[in-house]
């Protein structure tokens, strides 16, 4: 499941910026990722509520991936036609469908393994492998700058539709409970904000979404500007490093606890982006190191974040809780980063490309690094350890009984 989930996404999203630049849409790269972030922001909670309240999760997953396959085919035609407006709109609609599946797949795993289960990274690693396979296939096939990447994604999503229907039944845990407007819009997960530590976590995730958005939107175009060939293959170094780091998460949690493990994930972005900037003047070594840090940046924030949220959520709002995390990190945070990145690129980077080459990109990476640094400081200063060394209780949404899980804070 995780393999196909991330293969469908990684086969096109990693080099979307390069594809758009190749077809004369470079000025709209930031807007494309902004529209993607808006889609990731508006839909996850609603779709998550469908899986929590009304429909079996695996069936929701199949239906959404069927829509994604069709959208990829139409998106290819839009890019070939050079239609910026339709391209932006289709990226938005695709992300509105796809991003909820991130939370649903996590929820399915936690429902069958147990909420907050530390074996989750060993399952999640197959998603990373999917990203690696996507990068290698796209790069070695010469499709890094081609709309053919959208057809690859469509084919994988079609396979995911079939596979989803073979998954173990995951009935909605909240079915039969008292209906409320919060069920309709997927807002029951907002009760998590009652906890001070979750409010700090949510703020840090929003800030961390900014460097994520900058890297996602502009890394492929920047690497191409450095003169590197087979961009998708080079970017695949990042997911390969994820395979290494994701399996260390259970050990890291036992050793330092959730608080400090998440700090590593936040702070790593403050190191990664300056290395990208350094590559403009010193060669590819800092670039390779920065790309290889993808495992730390992603695993110690995205995977650990999902585990942290799972430890707080009762089964009745499991999918909504995961969707809320997706909405904050890949939705609202990435939206802020994409909009800001588009302004910086068009005002400070693009006018200097002809004269400064790759050096024109330095302001973009510097701003992202500063944002990540603020998030890391806020996490250390704002997080409060509970007595006994564990974050213990989930909040209790209306009409449900609270459940308790523990995650070591160290």
C-alpha cells in the first residue's frame, strides 16, 4: 500500500517545477505549488471524516485514487497545450483528492497495528522505497522534464485502486455515534488543540512547511541550473537516505524520546537549505549532502509527526487526526511557503538568473533556513514535559471515551 501510495505521487511531483520550466511556465512554478498546498489544505479533514464516520477506509482510498488517475491524464494534456491556468487548476484539484489519502493510509495502518505503534516506521519505509523507484524510473527513462511523468502516475494510481480493494476491511470507527456538523466537515480533530503541546507542535509544523515548500517547488529547477544531469535520479538520493533513517526511528524514540527526535527533524531543515545555497559557489558536494539529508528532514518530522498525532487520537477520529496533520504540514504550511517562495523567486531570483546563475537562488534558501530555525527554537522553548516522562492522554471528543497511549518524551 505505502509503496504504491508514494510511487504515484513521487513520479510527477518531484520534477513538476522542471516540467513547467521546460514548457514555458517557469514564472508559475510557485503558483502551481501554492495551488497544490491549497488543495492539501481544504480537503483532508472532509475526506478523513468519510473514513471515520461513514465508509470503509479502503473503499474511500480506492475511489480517490481512481479520480487521481483520471486527473493525471488530463493534466498531461494541459501541460502539452501550454495552458497555465488549466495546469494550476488541475494541480489544485489533484491535490485536493490525493492529500487526504496520506492520512487515510496512515489511519489504516494504525487501526490494524495499534495507535502509536512503534512498528509504523517499518511499514512507512515502503513509501520511501516508492519515492526512490519513482525517481530512478523517471530519471533513467529521460522523463524528468517530460509530461510523460503524469502518465506514470496515472498508471500507478490505477494499480492502487485495485490493490486498495484487497486490503483488510477497515470500517468507520465512529459509525453509529451521534451526528454533528463537526462530522460533516471533519472538524472533530480540532479538539487536539485543547492540549498546549499540540498547539506548539501545530505551530512548528506550519513553520516547517515553509522550507518544505521551497525545496519541493524549486529544488529540481535549481539542480538543473547547477548543470546537473538526470535531475530525478539525483533527487532519488533523498528517498534512499529515508530508507536508512526511517528504520532508526524506534531506536531514536527509545534513546531520546519524541521531543528531541522531533527537534532533530525541525533543525535539520535549518542545516539543509544553507548547504543548497553553498552549492552555488563550491560545487556539487554540498548539494549531495543536502539531498541526502532528506531522510532526516522527512522521517524525523513527517513520520514521527504522524506517530505523535496517532498517540493522541482515539480511534473515532483517527483518520481526521492524521488528516489534520497533513493539512497543517503539507497544506497550510506549504501554502504559506509556496506563496512566499513565488514572491521571492520572481522578485529576487528570476531577475538575477542571467547575471548570477545558480548564485541567484541563495536568498530563497536563506529565508527557508531561517524559518526552520525559528520552528526548532519554538519547539524547545514551548514544549512542556508531563510528569512521569510521557505524553499520556488523548483528548475526548464529544460522544467518545478517551483512550490512553504513551509516547516517551525523554
